[in-house]
């Protein structure tokens, strides 16, 4: 919200700078803009764009390079974790579903830690299951992982996930 307000102020500043000295429009809004006022508006504009662009990639040290997405993005103090599945570092999925859920959450935990967060900071979670019959089994592992107060959660049944995955989870965290 703060960034949007600053962006609006910056846009107004650009218009005023472009209109320049002597414009009836600029006079009505701020009087005749002096050189110092133009410099101040320009500084405000630059500061706004730098603040609005605070987007940092968050990845564990051993993350695979060249993927078409970021493991996590930290923006405005909020960490957005991309969907993670239960594949281990070698790409193997556990046979037992509960172990797949644990590995999925371990993959998420690595990204949370890289961004300076924990499961306690999670505010929203999305769970995708290829079989909704697995919901109770997923929930048992989930409850043991996320402390109270637990984040909001959406669970959706889907037809297929990447590879042999039966579960994918995304997390949004904020301190």
C-alpha cells in the first residue's frame, strides 16, 4: 500500500516536472516550481522507485541454477515460497506418502531459512493433492510442522503434478 502511494506521488511529480515553470496547471497545484523544488521532486521520485522495486531472490545455497522460477522472493518483508514437491536433491520421491509430505516441507524449510524465516512466520499455505483421499494423512504431518497459530490454508485436489509428485505446497511468510 505504501509503495502504491509513493508511486502515485512520483507520477504526479513527473507530470509537474514535465510541465515546468509557468504552466497554469503547475501553478495551480504548487505555485511556480523553483529549481530546488524540482530537485526535491526528482529525489522523491527516485526514492519511490527504489523502494517499490525491493524484490530479492531467496534460494538455498545448493539450489539448482537455471530454473524458470525463483525458489522464493522476498518483497516488502514478505517471503513468497514457490511450490515445492517431495523430491529430494537427487530428484527421487519417497514411496510412502507421509515421507513425501515431510520432504516437501523440508524443501520449503530450506527456503524459509535462506530468507530468515521459519514455519512460525507462515501466514498462508496452499496445498495441492493429486488424491483428496490423502488429505488426512497430509494433515497429520502438516499439524506436526506448523505451530499455533497456524497459517491460513487452501487445499485443492488436482489431476496431475510434476513428475511423480502427489503433493505440492506453496507458503507465504512474514515476520
